[in-house]
C-alpha cells in the first residue's frame, strides 16, 4: 500500500460523551477522518454511558456522507478499559478504524488485533484481508484499521516492533503533550524539542509501508494568531514527512486539509512531468529535462505520487492532462 492510498489530512476529535457534539459532527463540511473520543475527553464516570451513546450514534441506518472515515479513540490497553470499549463499539454498523492511545509496545496492538479477530472474524483474516466470503456479520466489509498514538520514549524506541505488530495497522499519530510529559519537556513555538521523535515516526512508518502519519495537535485555534500558528505547524509537519494533522476544533479542519493537499502549482508540475515522461519512456530516455531541470526516476516517482494524491483530494487531473498533453521532454 502506498503512502498516498489513504487520505487522512485532518483527524478531528469529537467527545463521545456529548450528544451535542456528536450531532454537530454530521453537519460539518466534508472532512477525511473523525475520531469519536472515549479517552481523554470522557470522565471515568461517563465512560459507560458514552460507549452506549456512541454505539447508537454509529449504528443509524444511513452512514454520514460528510465524513470519509469514521473512527473511535478507545482507552489505552494499559487502562483496563479497552476491552469494554472494543466489545461495545465493534458492534457499530458504521466503523472504519480504531485509534489506540498510549501504544508503548507491540503487545498493545496484539491485544487489539486479537479482539478484532475474535469479535469480527469475517472482517479480519490473518493477512489483514477479509477472512471469508461466507454469509455473516461483516460480510463484504473491509477490515477495521488500527491507528496507533505514539506518546512516550518507550514507544519511540519500540517503533520497529510496533509497526510490524498487526496487519491492520494503518498509521501512526504523534501525541506531543503526553510525549512532553514523559520526557519532562516544555513545548516551545519552534517545536524543536520534538524533532527527533517526529522524524523517527515518519521514517518508521515509511519503512514499514504504513500509509498515514498524523502530526501533533495545534493548541492555538482562535483568531488570526491561531490561524497563523496552525499554518506554520502544518508547513513544518509536511516538511518533516507527515501527511496529516490532528484537530481539536472544527475551525482547524479546512486549513489543515488544504495544507496537506498538493498545491495547484505542484499538481500542474506533476502532471507535466508524468505526461512528458510517458513520451521520454517511449524514446528510451531514462533522464531528461523540463524547465531547465533534470528529471530522472526519483523525480518522476514523486510526480506520480503527487498526481495520485491530487486525484484523491478532488483535483481535476484529467483536465490538466488534456491541458498539458503537448508537454515534451527536453
């Protein structure tokens, strides 16, 4: 699976304990992923009621049309609450992914994987595919994906085993606040204190072919300063290799999804490269130039990746192909 095959530019957390916020999520502008939260935003006394409410909410006859991926953030495996969370929400009619917090070692995801296979065997084969084509609950549905939150020094050291722990693992999320707590760090505007951890996460995800890497939360979201800070963090995160960002307020979603989509000029450049490369390949040319710059295999690979992601983000790539059909390799 390529890193662009799943689109999670924005992952918005919604408290599962709030009927108001649950309903409000259905009227938000189109967004990639919502994670209904049973963890930090729900007090211990409210968790049983929140599970029940969330199951009912995710089991309506009609799937929400404005949300591409419906996920639930359960409580950490180490909390002792994860099994109750999973056995409840896995009954939901509309559920695409489970977000697992405080993943410190592979055993945390082994636990979640075992529950998925036990409760929904028809959706979860040993190789990450649908287990059977027979009739039964889950027939014809894709496996439920796992997205792991990386929040500690232990998790960073265990990234290789975590990335290889489950065939359903689909992405990693960096939780900066908990990581800062674990290492007694103070978050600064530059975020340089997180550079090693963030780089380790995106590198490990790419090495293990995980399609999604979701960056830290921007804690500023009000006013012009909040917008500026969000834009800076998005640009920095994308520069490090992340392809999405966590959101804690609906007002952040539009800016994040725009920031983690290819820009118009980037898409146009990529289409030109792909068109010209098709002609260069027919002429047996492995390297050529465009606009005075050398184009070789890695550059073409990057261009194809941009085109694929642009299509998933709603760009009219075919119109650009038509516009640049005359592009020639120099």
